[in-house]
């Protein structure tokens, strides 16, 4: 692995369907591309986009997102519906649950980190 890697956000995205049981409304179509990954495989940077719809999401890793285009409304049992758009940053801790409402289309840059395995 190179010590420094570069890439661009103009990439070919692959289909990454949302878990069907999580979909609440609509037919959201998700796509993504891994831009980089750590040597131990526990951290990655991903560009992800999704069409309109409402769905639940459960996080089995830490994820920080930067909204690049479009907007979403997020909510959960402790957070009222809140709209986020370009330039907004949201951090989801491992174990978080959120209801997503993608308004039209959203494109995000995601920084994901899986918890270190314990012995």
C-alpha cells in the first residue's frame, strides 16, 4: 500500500441496496464507492449517494458524514426531525439508530471506522 493515496469524487458507483426491511417509504436506490481503506481494514472513506425515500439505518461502526449535495432529514428516539444539507457534518456512534428521509437525492462523503476487535 502506498503511504499517500489520492483520488477524486468523480467515480463509478456500485449498487449498494439498503436492507429491504429498513425501508419505510419509497424505493430508495443507494450506490457507493470506497475511496480509501486503512491497512488494517478497520477504517475507510466512501462516497455514497441515494435517491428519495425513507428508511431506518443501524450503525455497527462509527461514521462521520459530510453532505456534498442534496438534503436529508434525520431523526431518532432522542432527536427531533432535523434537516441537513451541503456542508453539514453528522457523526453516528457505533450502536446508533436513525431514520433517514432523503429529499430527492443525497450525496455524502463518509468516514467509517469499525471498532477494534477485542481478544
